[in-house]
C-alpha cells in the first residue's frame, strides 16, 4: 500500500511540473494571438505579447505547483512523525 501511495504522489508531482511548461507555452500563444488580433499592430508586438503571456502563464502555474508541493511536504512530514520508530 505504501508503494502505491508513493507512486501516485510521484506521478502527480511530474504532472504538476509538466503543467508548468504547458501553461507557460499556452499563455505565450494566448498573448501572441491576443496582440495580433488587432489588425493595426505590427508583427514585432506579437513577440512582446508572447513574452507577456508566457510570463503570466508561468506565474500562475508556478504558484499553483508551489502550493501543491507545499501540501505534499506537509503531508509527508506529518506522516513521518505519526509512524512509530
């Protein structure tokens, strides 16, 4: 049972790390398309939109992943203290 619990937690941690990359790229593409949606803008502003969107996406994903990893650490530390030695 302990192996299955650790496997599930490890898998969830890898998915959380993968989501940082996916959300960052998705935010960049969203910012790029939002800036280029206006027909009066130059192409160079598309790169600025991509960088701004990627930064916002990274900030959101890193905050959520950080909160998740904090909860995992709390659960791990709590479980270690409650087991007999």
